C-alpha cells in the first residue's frame, strides 16, 4: 500500500485491473474490518453509482478472489453488511508501518532513542513511492502523509539525541520546505543546525517561520518553540529540544487519559427525547458504522423526520465508546438565524476541549490546526446538528483522530461523501406501527385503544412524520375522550398545515419546518417547486414536471436537483419523482400565495396539453383508430411525448396511467372542466387495450359530472364529452355490455 498498490502471492506479482485495484485499496484501508457494500459502491463510483451497484461489487469480489488464486477465498471474506480482507502486519506494509510508528513513539517517550531510531527507520524503508493514485479519498491521503511525516520527525529527533544530527539535516530541510507552517520539523531542524555548529542558520529558520505565522495566520509561534529559540540564542541548547508532543500549546497540559485542559472531559450532548420509538434498523446501521471506525457519519432526511432525535438517542447510548468526551453544536443550517460559520464553531469546540479563550489563536487556519492537534490522540464523539452544506463541516473534521463526527442535515451533503469519505444514512418517516407507538407514548395507550381507527387515520394524515405526530398529539393532550377523532376531523376540515402547530409556539410547526427548507432554495428553484404543487397525485414524471414548470427536460432536472437534495422530493427511479402529501399541500399553498392566477392557469394548461397531445400521439403510434386530431397545436412548453413505435407508446401509457387518471379527476373537479371530457375521449382506445372496463366507466362519470357542473347540463358544454362516452355511461348504469365497437367519436377542442 505504501506506494502504487502491489499484490504478491508466493513472491509473484498479481496483475489486477484498475477497478480491481480500487476494490482492494478500499478493503485494505480498513483491513480486518468489515466494509459495507454501500460504502464500497460510494468509494468506487463516487457521485455516479451504477443502478446495480451491489451486483457489480459482488462481481468484482469474485474477480479479485479468482486473481489471487487459492488464497483468494481466505483473504477476501463475505461478512454482513459487506466484505472484509483478512491480513496481518506481516502481509500488509501499512499495518507494519503503523505498528513500527507506535513502537518508535513509545520508545522515544521512554528515552529509548536507539530503539526509536530503528523503529522509525524501518517504517520509512517500507515506503516505495507515492500511494496517492490508488487512494480513493483525500482523508486517507492526508492520514498516510501525516504518518510518514511523523516517522520522519521521529527519526530526526532520535538522530539528534544520538548525535546523528548531520545525517538528518537534508531530510529536515526538505520537510520544512514542504510544510512551511509546521512547527515541529522547524524545531528539529533548528536543533540539528545548532548541534552542527550552524546556530546562525537556526536563528534564520526561526525568524522565517515566525514571519510567515504572523503574516499568514496572525499568531506567534508556540511557547515551546519560543523557548527553544531563547535557549539556542543563549547558547544553552536543550536536552530534548523539539521533543514535546505536538499539541502541548501554551495553556494546555495533556493527560494520559486524553482529557482536555485541566482534565476537563466535555459532556455536551443535549437531553434525548423520552418518546423515542422505532428506528431499529437505523440504530443498527449506526452501530455498524461505529464498529467499522467510520470517521464521519451523515444522518440526512427531510424536515421533521426525526434526525436530531435519532442522533441524540444513539449518541447517549454510544457515549461509553468515547471516553474523552462528547461535543455538540447546533450549526443552524436551516434556521431563522444565520448558519454557524466555521469561524464561530471552531472556537466553541476548542473551549469544549478545555481551551481558555485567551489561549485560542486568531485565524481559522491556526484554530483548526490546534483543534485537530488536541483531538489527535483522543476518542471524542462530535455531533454537528442541522448542517446546511459541506463547507460548514469540513474545517471541523478532526483529521487523523480516532474520533467520530456525526452530522445531521436536510441536505444530502454529497460533497462530504465524495471528498471526505463520509458514510451516509438516510432517515425516513416512521412505519405505521412505529407511528402508532409514538401516538401511544404521547397520548396514552388507553386513548389509542379506544379510538384505533382514528389513531391510524391520524398517523396517515401526518404522513408518519415524527414532527407532525408530536405536534398533533400536543393538541390532543389531556382533552376529553374521543379527542383523537375530533382532531382528525379538524385536520380534514381546516387543512393539515393550518392545524399542525403547537399552541403558544408557532415555531414548532410543520409549516415552519418546511418554510426553512423552502427558503434555502434559490428563487428560480422555489418557483418550480411551487408550480409542482399544482399537479395532482403523490408522484409525477420529469416530462410532466417540465411541462407544468414550462422548461425543457434537462433544465427541469437541474431545477429539481436541490429540491431532491433537501429531501422535499424523492427520485424513486430515474425520471420519476414522489413526495409526501404534506409537502405537496405546502407547495400548492405557496403557489396560491406567490404566483398569479394567470401563471397558475398557464401551468395547468401546459400540463393538460402535455397529456392530451401525448395521448393522441400514443394512440397513433399504436395504430389505433383516431379519425380526428385536436384543432391547433399544444400550447408552448407543453412538450407532449412523441413515439417511434407501439411498444414505446404502451410503455409510456402504463407508466403514466395513474398520473393521467389523477389529472382527469382534478380537471373534472377544479377545472378547466372541458378538458376532462377531451382527455377521457382521447383515452378510449388505449383504455380498451390496456385497462379494465371499470376504469373507463369511472373516468367517464367524472367527465360527465364535470360537464353537468360547468353549465348545468348545457348541451354545448355537455358535448365536450364524446358521444360514445355518454352512451358508455348510460349503458353501464343499465348494466348493459360496453360498446367498444361503436363508431368514430369527435374529439372537440375548446380554449378551456
């Protein structure tokens, strides 16, 4: 691993393809620890995982085992939820390298300089070149670089103590040039120069470092380095100059326990909710991430889905695994106040680790360096709640620490997954049983037992969303019996979003939570999101969404990307989206409040023409009888589908049928009503070939009811429903067979 990846079996190099090398690298970086299939997929394909990622991984594992020969099955082992590579220090140079560095560090601390020098020397001989081309994550590159620098520094320090300072001068000069703001190599270089009789050059090294730190970081060198400078200036030298561990800064004294200043161990986790229910699968997956020593775990999901409750519940249970403490910050990513910037967050974390405010350096770079140094040998749980984007988090990641950073966000935070090796878990809504458990916990088991149907209906009206359920049960409280049913009726009568808030605290409301997500979207994306609220049903295709928003398909997908990222929409498969009823209702209300009546009518007209002309095109492509085309063309932006063959047309109809039916019903009930008849008329032949007769009758009745409602039976309006449809409804009412073989029908076309 310490160089370009090379695998040998019985002295012979095993040739591997690029993807096989990448798989081996991912497994070897976590040698002897299980790596989940999900993590392997994210590492190998980053932002563009294949549809069958798990199958591709299985195939790659088989290829690697076959390439390794008889030992392949013993080395690469299947173990839920993924794979593990079994290898010891004698079989993996990286493990041997880490072991030698630990031995050298222990020997140096005990004054065993010969042993320390030998350990660091042997560690550095294992390096064969630059390993970066085979590493899939910058975090791993950084970790290996830090380990190599530690070995170089350790060998140089031991050489200084053994009088071998001349041999280390060239290497230290190169290290100082590569890391112009790193203090320890400068201290070692100054000591080696002093012992070589070149004290003047040592003073120049210090002066150059001090100038760079003041100009670039706004801080002075640490007390240890200043003390070394004073000693060398006075000609006294130092018994072990520069040997102090990185992290002994002015005002801090590390303890063997790893605690912060003065032995302070932070315990900053807020109280967890006492009404936590379900989430067994999420808890298990977080435990697996902990066991796999994942450095960063993301818990993402929609507003109000319970991310913070889950994070805190798990964190309190897992706190025993982090003996050096737990840090917590509310990052205010989606909040009325401005998001917390790293410049505000890092000093708060440093104070949590025991730093006195006067001892915190100025400048984010210096603060971040101190923060990572203090965490380097500690095991701390860092919970960063409500994060808006990766830039908020990246300076707060501990680097090479054994700590775990748990991040919650409404955003998917793809950048942290791609560049920082974060392990992402998506938090969904509760299932029906868990939702009922939450209602029981809040309102009492007896009340749910007395009104089981009302409780189930309440869970469904709340979309099984924990925030909505908690708000709803706050209204029920200790009110009179049958209050669940009464509240359900109030939700149905007055609208869910209007009632799902806590009395006395309007900020605790489903609408308020959705407001914060909505306001995080750019203005042009908010417009598209609002117009989508005019569409009926829980799901829709990208083509229909493009029509209602009046943009082309490619532009539409760009607009929806941030909406999906904030979990307001879900892409169930490519080009197909769905959302929760509460979000759908919210989008529609936003459209009514912010878009003019003319804009809303134009959006609906584009959607109706998209389907009407798409139905006509599909009927023609299938070779079905269509004697008369609609007059004129579809309105601009409707972009109806065209088809090259009947199979393509039938596939479109099958995929879009539920949406088409919902559009017919919505047109019949809300207008423009003449479109209901035209759509149903156009559907006649497709329905005959693809769906039961009952669907034909159901939609015909909606179309006839729309015509009646439009003009109280005015014949001119009623004629918008084709004659065969009127006959079909009449015969169905009399129980007669459906006349599929009736003659041509006129497809009337009106302005709507």
